[in-house]
């Protein structure tokens, strides 16, 4: 069975859609700026479960996942449209009021204005988040600029959201009586924070050669970046900033950490270190593949991050 990424590639080739392939679509706006467009679907019992979260936290995450795409392009979010399909039972409660409250708390933090959307009746809760951002003309950070010799960085800990998902599946819920490590992991899953500030710095200081946000998992997203750039990569397992309590496999394949993964030319390596980002490896020629170096072995990194159509 083909994956969602294989389907996207087939559509791109069949219809000659050359502009598709980054975290956002880039559309010319004027002589100074380009616009960034991104859209995300969240489906009940696929992307979230109502018994795991609160309406306000779900509103936060619905916007955060799209803001992370804007961050990966080095842009600043400006406005958004939000559509919701909601079951009759939830419509009769305060669910939507609390959901939009959570959405607006995060929107106000990033200066995002809600300019439209739609509400419809549905059998399960469906959320469609559409965000528009801006970036300096011709300066959007892409996935396609990495070159052999570049260093690979990640903005923060990874694997925490995957651990949080496992904890939620096993009955842990956020609250004052939950151990701090577990609480942090659960909130990494339910309340991610987009790395817009660092994305903006990377663009303004011209530090990154290629960038992607970690939504599907390091193994998959690194693969996307390498494919777009026509390169390979070597990751050092000992350098990965794995969240407390998470495993190496969670860090590689878990997804939804919404940190930024980016590449930097050797001469700019130390500038990036001052931002708090962590160096995890280097870009190599495509012929070398994508590999993980451990204490005892070197192994291929296969793309095992989230895919909607892969049976688990």
C-alpha cells in the first residue's frame, strides 16, 4: 500500500505541481514580501481523542501545528481561517466556546487574527486550520538548500510528544498530581509550542541552508529534507537531545515535537550554537545514504515517522 507521501509525489508528477514540497506554499505578495499559506486537518480519533484533552488545549494545538509550518519557513504568522465540523452532542455544550478561547490565547501571543472559517455538523469532530504568514521577498527557508558538509541542528528536545502519547494511551492525564517528567511529556503532546522566534532569527541572519519542522518524526522529516536537497545525512545518536523518559526510537520516529530541524554551513556553526540549538550530525553526499552512528554500530535511518495510511 502506498504511503501518503508517495501519493503526494504521484500527484505532483502527474499534474506537474513543481511548487509543492515545503512546509508552506510561497506566493508573491509585493516587491518586499511573499505570503506563506499552510493548512492542517485534525480528525477526532485519528489526530486526537476528546477523553485525552480539553477543548482549550485542542484549540491551542489546532493553531500551533500550523504556526510550526510558518516557523519552518522563517516567516511571521499574520491571520488565519478556522473551520470546524462538530457533532450535535458537542454543539449543545460549551465545547466550542472553550475551544475558541484556547485558540485565541495562542493567537494573541503570536499576533494572529482570525479572519474567517466555517462551522458544520459532523459525525465526529473535524478541525481545519488555515494560516497565512509573511516572509521577506525570495527569502523563505526551504527544504532544498542543504549541502554536503553542512551541520544538522535541532532546536530542542525530541521524543517527548511520543512519550506523551504513550502515557495518554495508558491513562495518564495532565494535572497537579502528575510527576513533572510525565506532565511535561503529556503537555508536549497536547500543547506544543511552535519555534517561530528561532525560525525568524535563522532567516534574518541567513544562518540556515534548509529547514523543516519535526511533525512526522526525525526519521521521516530528515528524509524529506535530504530528498529535497539531494543529499544524505549522518546523525550521531549520542548527540540527540532526547526528552527525559523517552527512548531513542521515540526520538527518531515519534513525531509531533514541532521543533525545527535545520542545516547550517560550517562557517556559521558556532553562531547557531548560541541560539541554544543542538548539533546532531552532518550532511553528506546522497550516495552515503541517511545513517545513525551509535556506540557500537552504524545503521540506516528508515523513515518510520507518522503516516496516516500505514497500519500500526
